C-alpha cells in the first residue's frame, strides 16, 4: 500500500467495521460450532470421514478414499446449494464468510449430513 492515504483510510474503515460488528468473536463462536458439528459428523460417518483439519472458520473434512473423493462431495454439495471447495484429493474445505450465523452453520451441517447419508 505504500502509505497511500486512500488505501490507509479504506483499511481503517474495514478494521472499524470488523470491530463494530464484533466479527472476531463471531469467527471464534462459529468456528467452535463448526468444529463440534464436524466431530459429530465424523462419529456418525467414521467410514467416510477420517478426520478434520483447520481452525476458526477455515476447516475441512478428510474423506476416506474408499468411499468418495473431495471432488464428488463438492459437486454433491453444490447440487444442494452449498459452496465448498476441494483441497487436494480427499479434503473438503469449508470457508464461510465472517458474518455467518449459528442458523447458517446448522444448515451447512445438515446439508453435509444429507450428502454423507446418500453415499
């Protein structure tokens, strides 16, 4: 940015908005909710999900290669209106927005549950 006044003002405005909306706390709370939901999915589908990775709102499920690959899960998620991305051959990465709500995390987890039930 090089000290450009416009860029500095834009950065300050973004930081003020993050603070005003208490987004860091939301990231922590929703990240914990997502992690707990991934734990439940892993226990319910131990043959499909072999682990989880990540922190905060950037998390992923490690898919057992014997059942599916990340691309297959990603396409099924897209069909259900869920945008996830493959990370390598066997990890499905979830990268929701910082403003995601508790209800939206629950919807995400319900859709993933449905996908795994259909495999």
